[in-house]
C-alpha cells in the first residue's frame, strides 16, 4: 500500500482526457498533473527537443514523490518512454497508439489514425502498425491545428474547430476507414466535431484513455502500491507556463469532474 500520488504528464491540457479516466477508475489515488504549457505543442519539435522537455518534466514530478507516472502524451511516449523506463525506478505507463482494437474490430478493413507529426514518425507507431498490416490498411493523418485549438480553449467554437477537423478526418473517411483512432491526448476534446464530420457513416472513434487507466490500475496492483481504500484523494496541478495557464487547466479539470 502506498498513498503517494500518481504523476500525470502532458505537453499541455490534452492529458486531462486521461486524467479524467484515471480519476474515475482509481477514486482513492491522489494525482499530480503536470502540463508543460511553456513548450507546447511538442508534435512539431525534434525528438531531441521533446526528450529534453520530458526529462525536465519527470524531474519535477519526482520532486512531488510520485509512485508511478502516466505519460499522458503520445508524442512524449513515442520519443522517450524507453529512456524513462531505463532511467527511473518507478513504473511508467505510456500512451499506446490504439491500432490493435481498431484493427481487430474494423469491418471495412481500413482504419485511420489521427496523431501528431512526431508520433507518426516514431518507431512505436511504425512497429505497432507493422503487427497489423496484414489484417487492415492503416491510414494516418496529422491533426493539423488540433492541439493549438484545444490549448486556446477553442474546442467549443464550431466555426474554428470544425474546418480543421474536417480537413484531417475527411480523407480517412473517403478511403473507407470505419475506425478513427485518437492518437493524441488532446484529440478527445474534439470528439464532438469528429462525430459531426462522420455524420451518418458507420464509423467508430477509438480513444485509448480508458485502456490506459486499466493498465495503470493493473500496474499499481502488480507493484503493490495502490492507495488505501480509506485514503482521500487529492488533485493538484502544476505547469511551467504562467498562472493564467494554470487557472485554465484547473478550470478545465473542474469542468470535466462536473461532467461525470
Ligand atoms: N497531447 C500530446 C500528444 O498526445 C500533444 C502533442 C503536442 O504537444 O503536440 O501527443
């Protein structure tokens, strides 16, 4: 048993889509959420730059005595998860591109992956795709402007969000994709617009966040570090950006809590 917090990290606000699932699945676990904010977006930066940002963030979370870290960022996972597992003693959970569930459930035999440029370039994505390449055709599309839209809190403005979503999603649908995998933790906040673009078509959106929460629970048990059932969970938020950004993160987290 261990009542220390879990650390959750993302380049920005997007990881809150994972934070929400963790909170629901693990109600006794305290969580420290670190949103870099200062260097976001990571998706168009080099692997070297992203690795440096990630190491800085993990050092900060370690100062909060976290017992496990969820890297709630596909880009950071793609670039640095192997290094983190080598360098630190605590367990890490990364974001897997959810190619497997999409490939196994697709009826059309075509699936579409939405992710950042850096994630799509990484070995993790390439290796995962190679495993399923004989079962389905895997298409990918960069969610150009998605991260910026969510970071600015513009995901509810249809006139801003819908055209950028349409640009990335329509080519996947035109090729017959019947599964759209959200390969970046910011993208679930645009689900409503993706659904609108899908319209009447029989296409499912695959969000890996619930599976990440289940994997976290499994690892906590495996390492015998679950919080006690009498522990009252606390939630804190930190950032490398300014106080205004911190307030936006906290407000967004609060809004997500109300949705449950
Ligand atoms: N949420 C990050 C991810 O999952 C966003 C990437 C970015 O900062 O560009 O990849």
